């Protein structure tokens, strides 16, 4: 009668296979748990961006509802036009009253959103509108970085082409439209 012995290499390979299989299953379960947590506690990035773009056509108050009380809003290229480039929520509300009144029914398209880190969304979108005061077509491609805190926007940084603003009129008219002074 022959005695069979275990091949040590085969035993090691089986152990490695089982360890790897259990590790993959544990990672999959952790990913599923993490995704469930995100889905129940946070809106999807596309929804946050869509809500913001929709609010731009509903008025300043609707936009501001999406922002935290301590929110900071940045337009890095705005200083080249002589308009504010860093605003708090109150200043942003005043800014929006002038901006949105001069961009009624802006149409957004080509909307894409990406989550880059926990609570940070990058968005790309295209906007078009006829400016009432000039009857010119304003077209702009935007890139925005949106940082969230408890479901509200705490930091909004929007990049756009300052040259496209010429459709809105002279430098003086643009300054009047996009200032952060209280509007009556």
C-alpha cells in the first residue's frame, strides 16, 4: 500500500488562492457598503450639478438655497473684467441678481460631472443665452469645482473664458451687471 504525501508547493498555492479569493470578496463587500453609505447620505454628483444649473434659471434665492451659510464663491478670471473674483454668500446673492437678470433662460448642455475626492465634484458644462441688452448670443464653456459640506456647497470655483463676456456689452456695462453691491 502506497502512502500519499502532500506536495508543499501545492499546499502553498491553494492557501494563496483561498486568501486572495476571501480578500477580493471582503473588498467587494466593503465597496458595496461604502457605495450604500454614499447613496443614502449624499446626492449623486450629477444631481447636485443639475440642481445648480436648474436653479440659475429660477432666480438668486433658489441658487443660494444650495449653498452653506459660510460658502465661498470664486471666479478666478473675473478680476480681468474688473468684477469680483471672491465672494461670500451675501455678496454672491447680490452678484446673482445682476447676472441672472441679464442672462434669462440660459440653456445648459454638455453637462459632465466627476467626483475627484470625498465631497469634491468637478463639472463641465456649456451655456448659451441671448443677452437682452445687446441682443448678442453669449456662449460659454464652464469648468467648476464644487466642494460640499453636509450636502450644501461650501466652496464653488468656476472657470470661464473672459473673452466670451464681450457679448454682454462694454466693460462698464459688464461691471454694472456683475457687481456684488446690494441691488434694490
